[in-house]
C-alpha cells in the first residue's frame, strides 16, 4: 500500500501559535514512513526471548534489556538523558512470601493460590494476623468528593477488612455514581490496601471477581505470588496493614454463608451507598514469612536535544519490565512478556528512530523513558515522578506506549481517559489523515487510565496520552483475524504464553506508532503547550 503524508497535517496547528520551522513535509514523511512492522518484530523477538528471562527488575534480564536499549539509542545518536548517564537508579526491595502458608477462617484452612494469595508489604521477615475479626466494608472506599465513606463510624483497628474489587459505578452502571462504568482510582487494588492501612486495619482482603477486576484468577496467582517489589522506606512500610491479599469469589461466598450473610445481597447493598457489616464471629489467622532482598533497578532515559528550546521536553514512555521467571512453576517457567510490554518498548525505539530522519532536530527535545517495575504497581514511573530528571515545568507532554495493537488495522483509535486533555485533539487531527476516528476506551471498567505509566505524569500535572488500537476492523478479513487472535492475547495476559508469534498482524501497531510520532512532532513545534480540560482531575501544580 502506498504511504503518504499530507502537507495539511504538517502545517495545521491545533493549538494556537505554531512555530515556524525549516523541517519540510518530506522530512516528516521520512520519519513517518520509517516505522515498519519488521523492525518492531525484530526488537520484540530480542526483548521477549528466553535469554532475557522475562525481564524482571534487578535480574540478569534487566541487565540485558538495559544493554540493548543503550546500544539501540546510542546508534540512533541519542544522548544520555540523566546527565552523562542513560540510567536513573530506582532503589527497590523485593519481598517473596513463602508459599507454604494457609489462611484459616472459621476453622477451615484455605490454600495458597488455589483459594487465596496473601502477602505483606511490610519489610519484615515475618508478619501475620491472628484471630483478626472480619468486617465487610463494601468497596472499601472513602471518597469525600463522591459523598461516600464505607468506613464511616467504623473502628477497624486490629480487624481484617474484606472488600469488593472496582467501585460502585461499575456495579450499577449509573453514570451519576462515581464515573459510571469507568473505573476511578478508588476501584484499584492499590488504593484499597492504602485506605485500609490509613484506617488502621490489621489485614485487608479483596474478593476477586473476573468481570470487575478485568482479569481472571490466574492473573492474581501469577502477579501477586513470587517476588513482589516495593520502595525502600525509612519506616519499612510499617504503616501498611500487616497482611494484604485476595480470595476467590467462591471462598467469599462460603465465608458470607458462615457469617449468616448472603454474598449477593451484601454486594447489592454495597453498591447502593456506603456500607459495612460485621461478619459474625469469623476471624482470620495467617502467617507470612518473607525473604527480603534490597536491590537497585533502573529507569532508562535518552534524549534527542531540541534545536530551539532544548530545556523543554516531550516525553515518550513505556515499561521495559515483566514478571521474570518462576522456577517453582511446572512446565514453561518464563513470563516472556512479548505483548506486555516488549511491544511498547520496541515501539519506543521505532518512534525514536523516526525523529532521526528529520533534516533538522525538532524545536523541543524528544525524550524516551523506559521505566522499571510497572508490573509491581507502576514503581518505576512513580519513582520518576517523585524524583524527576526533567522538572514538571519543563515537561510539555507525555505519550505512553503499553501493549501495542497486534490485531491489524482499524478504522478508529481508542483513547483511554478520553476527554481529559487537548492531546485528544492533536491525535484526532493526525488520525484523520489515516482515515481514522478517535473513540473512547473500549473497556472503561478496567480503569486503564490508572494502570500504566502515564498516570505518574498525570499526577505531576503533565498532560498524558494513553491510546492505541481500536474496535472497528479495517476489513472483513481483519475482523475475522481479530476474533481469533484476541482470544489468544486475552488468555495469555500475564501468562508464560505471552510470547512472540509470527502470526501477529503488526500493521495496526505501525498505524498507532505513526500517530504517536506525529502528535509528538506537532507538540514539539508549537509555542503553546497542551493543557488539561477543565473537567479533568489533573491540572498543573
């Protein structure tokens, strides 16, 4: 298919005050057309190879990944983004809970992975709860702006709170309740443990259900067992609950019955308004033995300095890490993480290369940030936000790439968190030149805007875009392919089968990367910075 790049796309200014530049339309088109499926595949094959061992933080796979990124960006002529270094140190501590544990409630032992997954965020060799009373706290939410507090009038000190995943909007689909079907941060598991800790609870247990969680129990088994990474804090995380974890919905139903309650009734009540109820005389006991290792992982940062205002940066981000290798697992032990997120890391390299095809460097600096420990709770990007190499007031915008489209060309492009910033307008103009339209998040209930590394930039006040893929297939052949491959991708999320496959259709990934390149280029040349929309919860500090 002939590729083209319209002159109108290059000269049109979405934001007022477009700067003049000697970069020609042919120059921009060279970069645009340099993004190729075979190049993406080449990088993914390396990053997701067995040799890289699943790219766990602080592993040999990390070293190989950082070496690969250094080699690629050096060859492209990029400069170290952190002074004279491509790296930013991220101090981490890993806690690996002994799998030989049971959760005893009501005289019954529940088994690790089969029934529950428990752990502790405290940097301690042993933590636990003993005969800790259970209290159901609905969604475990304290949200003053929504006039909702499941803990109101409740003292949970020494007790273990049991709660539902997601937030009330998902259960009711009421657009006036929280944000309706679109998950807020209050629906995230990270928030629920944080709030339980603020309330002084001894333990916190989330009830897993596939639909509101947006992933099956197997993801809990794989993602929250083995090494769990966190930050090294002065208080050793002793302000966290002693034990936090998940139980299956079948276990939850059994516990509610033992407590003289009906799970479905309590769940329905929890969606109507702030709610909590004691679970009879049920109490929980579990001991968590941790193997503790302190280590240093690294964010990777590379910059192509701008020609006019090099102190102002457009930052592209992707996470390089995945789940590593589970030596206790039978069969395939390597979580190669090809889709999640070798594709995003490969895409970042491709977009970086596209900027080197310009006859002149963009006005602003183009910086590429590959962060660590995303799979452990966005740790690398959180650390960067707390310790920014480039200050927020010099960061113009962020474009994040996580799990690229492997399902072929589409007629639309999905924006996670659509309507939050002027970035949507820039994307819509670029997409129009591909004959595509901008659509919203196809699965807002999964809380995607709070689940990848752009979220850290948003919290810094930096307009951040997270987009990719779409739902409207380019043609019937692509539609049939999407039905087959989407089942494979869904089944391999956080599983060892997330490996590179020759049958992937990367044409859709190429489409998206070309848009990301063009949006970043437009931002780099315009005088006015993109801003958040007034209805967004994120604003520059």
